């Protein structure tokens, strides 16, 4: 605002006092505006700090759905600090394709291999239970020679640990080195296929046990979606399959079959619990993942078995080839397939999938693109929730659940899948209910 030094009340030169007052009047609005701007900046800063530090918990770990943000130094420190005990639920993990057992060190803020000292099968069962599996899911453990590159050290059990009834994470201490560390198998021979293309452009599956984790999810006697066995009691599927059909009594799970006709004559497995991701957005298909718990565990066989969940450190990048399976339509807008179908697709880099001519920025970190940009091979209606799997070290790993796409097998419109690796922590937490 310009300073008014012109006085019109009397003739002659401007009165000096009037000029002084004019100067004061013009400064007041500027000071007020400046204060308002500063307050707005401080307010925005406070909101950003709250959002990233507390809401997003950038400096620690979020305690499940309680919105409690726990300091990383309190995570896995031997005490229950989260209301639901989540801080002890994710103290262990399996790493790499050899299932190396690791424990989180709150002191050093890093994951460390666990030594084989004082190990027995009861400890293995307890740790599998800590991770999220059932004690009955435990299969075996084995020693692995120490890696000389493991410079962060190791963890071992204290000498006073004596019972599998005691929480293992309370009895761990850091160690400099031991001869052996442990691999741990918590899922019944996961990822084993019995055979030594919403599927469009694929082929019919004629061999039982080729995809033993594939299940058909039925509502009112009809195939609704696909799913994947990850333990005898748990199925992974898509959230959009169950959001509006969330009553367990509405669903029946069929495992070990190749044709829908076979299922119509069978009893199937009832569902006791359905959990879909609380962040699922039906408009964007963000967080499109769900779990079903069966009323009675499935009986494992050569035709019925779990797929491996992707361990930390098992990374798959484009353009690796994957497999998709399901009873979905074999053409866009067509009916469900009577026979299980399979197809081979390739992982597509997220940057390509987010390009303007493909999905124009709609692919988030919790999504995976797979298919063929030229079209011709894709999942389709009815394949939703089914597996996207990849083979590594003779095992099949579940890296995605069929989520969405534009049409079926259209050019530049590949299939989009929920990123199972992204959801691992959530999956293991839900399995502990």
C-alpha cells in the first residue's frame, strides 16, 4: 500500500504529524497480513508433522488399527507396547528363497539371522505361530552355514529359555557369531506343483495338482471369484470380491478341482471369517486384497496345497514370466469357463503401466501389472482374487491377486494385480486373529 503524505485539510505544506500518522496506518495492514501468512504456514507445517509423524508413523511403527504410533526402539523389545500386541507379532520373518529365519533387533534397528544354538522343533512351532501361522503348519527347520557377509551380527536364545509356552522374542540376545543359522518352513511344502492362458489366450488345465493352491469361491452355488491357499486354514482373494458379500455363511470354498461341474456335486468348505483390507477403495481398486479363514482346515494332498508367500528379499522384476489361472471368462464379456484355465504373462514395469497410453498414473505401489502390451493374453471376469505366481528355486511364489483391468486382453491394457509383497505385514497380522 502506498504511503499517503498529502494533506488536504489546509493549504500549504503537509503537516509532519499527518505524514507520520499516514505511515503508521499503511503499515498495520501489512503487519496483519504478514502475521496471517506466518500463522497459515505454521498451521500447514503442524498438519504435515501430524500427518507424517503420527498418522503415517514415519518415525516408528503403527500398532495395527489402533492408530498408536510406537517408537522403533520399542518394537520387539520384549514388552507388549501395542494394545493388540502387534509389536511382538512381527518380530520374526523369513528371508530369501531359502527361508532364512531373522529376528528384528530393537537395539540395533536391523534384522539379524537367528543362530541354531538351543534350537528344537517346539521353538520352530512357536516362532511359526509368532509369524502368523498355526503351530500345526510347522514342517521343519534346518541349519545353514553362516554367511561371512552378515556383518550386522546374529541373535540367539538366552540360556534361561526353557519352555515353548514362553514368548521367544523375550529371550533373544545379540551374538557376534555362530557356526550355523536356521531356515524355517512354516507352510506345508508350499509352492510345490504336481506337474513335471480372467484367462484369455491361455489353455485348459488337464492335470490335477498342477496348481494345487487354486480355489474356486462360490456364492449361492455359483463360481464368483478365485483364490489361493496359503495355509490349510487361510485363503487369499481380492477385496472387491467380498466387500458387498462379507458374510462368511454366503461363501463356499472348493479346492482340488479342475471343473465347475465337479464342484456342483461336492460339498466344499465353509468359511468362518472374512477380512478385507480396511483401506480398500472400490473406485480406484487400491488395497484390493482379502483373507478368508476356513471353518475346518483343508486336508493337504498332491492336489491341494499352499503357494509360498513371498519372503523378504525375494524380489521379482519385469520382464519376468509369471502364470495366472482361473475359471474366468475366456473372452471379454463371456461366461465363466467350465474348465480351469492357465496362461503365461510377463511382469510389466510400473513406469510403463503408468504411462499415458496404458493406465495413465493409476497404478500404485500396492499394484502389479502383468500381461502382454500387444494384448491377446489376460485374466478376465471371474478370475478376480486368483493367483499371479512366479517360479524361483523350484518353488512357486504368490506375488499377486487378480484385481482389475480395462476389458480383457486389450492392447495396452494388461491385467492389474494386488501386490502381495506389499501386504505381507497386514496378511501375517490378520492370520493371528
